C-alpha cells in the first residue's frame, strides 16, 4: 500500500480523496495555488505545497511543479481527482517515468479514450453498442453526403478531439450538412488544434445513462450499475440519479455486463465511466471517461462501496475488494450539484459565504470544500458542493431531498439551490419523465 498520496486537485474532490486516504491510513499531501491557501483541503492535509499563482495553467495544470512537489514530499502516488490533469496521458506517463503511481488507468488507455474516433472504434470492437455513423474521420463533402444519406437525417457532426459539448453541429438536410461540416471542422481546429470531425445519427430525445465500471488491470472487470444524468444545461450535468427511472432490472444487468466484459477485455485498470445516450430501449456509446466522476457518490450510496478506496487499492496492486456477484444495489440516490451561480442566468457568483449550514440526518451526504467565512476565488469552476440523498426507493429519496433542500443555507452569494427546490416539486421529475432536453426547455418556460 502507498505511504503518501499527493492530491493534484482542489475543492470538494480534493477533500473527498483526502478522506479516503485518511481512512486507509495513508499520509496526504495537497498542492494548491496562492488563491487556495485557505481552502479546506489545505487545512486538513498532512502537508501542503504551494505550486503557483491562481491561473490553473500555472498551478493545477503545471505538471513540472506537481512532480517536483512529489519529490520534495516523498509522495509515492498521485490522485488527480476529476478535471485538471485527470485525463492527461502525458501526466500519467511522466509520473510513471518518475516511479510515482498515477491513481488511474495507463497513459495508453487514457489516450485511446481521449480521441473520440479511436474510442468509438475501440468500443465497437469490444462489443459495446455505438451510435450509427462514419467509421472514422470524414474529410470530403461527397463522403459526408453518402454517409448521412445512409444513416438518415438528422445527423450530428462531432469533433474527434471534442470535449465539454463543443465542436458539435446538427444537420437536418443535405444543405445543412455542408455548412455544418465546415463550421464544426473550423471550430474544432480553433478550439482543439485538430479539425478532424466525424458523423453520427442525431438522436432526438435521448436520456444520458452512464455505467460505472472498474478494472483491476489484470483482466478482471466489474460494473456498479448506472447513473441517469439526463438533467443537463449546456451539456453540464445538474442532477444525477441511480437507478435510472427509465431502466428495468434486465436492461441494467445486460448493459452492465456488456461494459464489465469490455473493461476486462481491455485490461483496463481503475475507475471508468462508459457514457451512453439511451432512446427507445437502445444504448448508444458516446464516450468513456477514464477517471472518477463528479457524480460518483450516487453509486456509492446505492452500492455502499467507496470508489476512491477501490481506486487506491487497484492502483497499489491490491485488486478489487468485491466480485460482481457481491455487488448489491440498495434503494435510490440523487445528487444535486450546488454551484455558486445565479439560479436564473447561471452567471458565476463568487464572493464570501457569510453563513453555510448543511442538512443532516439519515440518508444525507454533503461533499463540499467550503465553510462559513470562505471566500470563493473567481478563477475556478463554480461547484461549491454536492448534496447526495439516499432512500429505500425513489419516492422516499425525493421526500428526503425536499426536506434536505429546505434545511440547506448558503448566505452571501447566489447558488443554484432554488433551482433544485423547483425541480423537486415538478411533476415530470417526480415521474422520472425527462430526457436530455427537458431542463433547458423547462428553464426557458419558467423565465
Ligand atoms: P463532449 O465530450 O463534448 O461532452 P459527448 O460526445 O459526450 O461530447 O456529447 C455531449 C452531449 O452532446 C451529449 O450528452 C448529448 O447531449 C449530445 N450528443 C452527442 N452525440 C449525440 C447524438 N448522436 N445525438 C444526440 N445528441 C448527441
């Protein structure tokens, strides 16, 4: 087992990883920018190293400084959290070259899944259902027209190097297609330095359903069920739940087993999430994230398994602590992402939190790095906490969520709490009747 883990992240996820390490009796080192000297993860860690000024590229993305911090403190492993360097294959390779364990998959697996065309090709080879579309990159108009006609309109043009919902264009006719191809390709070139694009069938009303998987790196793979993350705004997840209100037991088992087998065949190591769009009973692979997800606590709630413990165990060569036939799914869980944002316009609302009171009681978990008197720096993303509620079934979970939201107090800044108080009282949400467009439509109607 590791002696000392360096956490290359900030905010709630740095604290989340720190807690897991403490439980396992492992010493913790955190790195931080000058803007985060007062952060909770810095206060609670055994050691901290300031690695640079506020901009992420000079601190949390500065590989050289992070490796130096490992060497100074003698950390033997790095947990990257999510975002920042968590899906940076070069970072994983550099750590390996320094004999420091990256708590995550190999650089090669990160690289394959980081390229969307390569990822889709790999998924298909592993027997995972994919969205019908071009086999690889599409360069000329003739080929694009032929493929679009074959799969049928509407189609979506996506950037091979895409991310964060950028570089995508929908085309409903052949005329649209040529324009979409040109704009998507030039946008992708400008945003990602790679103008390669591909074509997919555009699904009109899908849900976003993702499968949590784990590999031990030695040919074993398991799945921990799904999360339904269909409630999104601008491709950003807002509310996530498990189980999905749309799936039955048989569908859950079937897609879960397909993913677990794929992970085993791939020889994958650590936590991963295989993301699908789901429509009319069919799953369509969109991408795989090779890291811990923001919404991992809903899976923890229904399985009772600490995913960060598992990540650390697997990375240290200790294997998975559970077999597939030992995994049980108990009850229902919902996570609300609480952002420091205006709940109507979603503009960031940094500033000082004058009062912070979190709900408690059975089935309530709050993962947050903030506290009363904490000043939110304006440099990073606006997530200030996650409320995760667990109940024996979805109805109980929703009742508990409503109560928890009533208790939650964040003063001094604007937050998205009012949005969740609105959602928890909505009939469509109560019925689990929503797709990936539901939230934006709802927001447009309620302004
Ligand atoms: P990114 O990596 O940029 O987030 P994804 O491939 O994960 O890109 O897609 C992001 C979102 O775009 C999806 O959650 C979905 O809302 C939409 N999308 C992607 N592909 C399709 C498709 N074939 N049909 C309909 N919507 C899609």
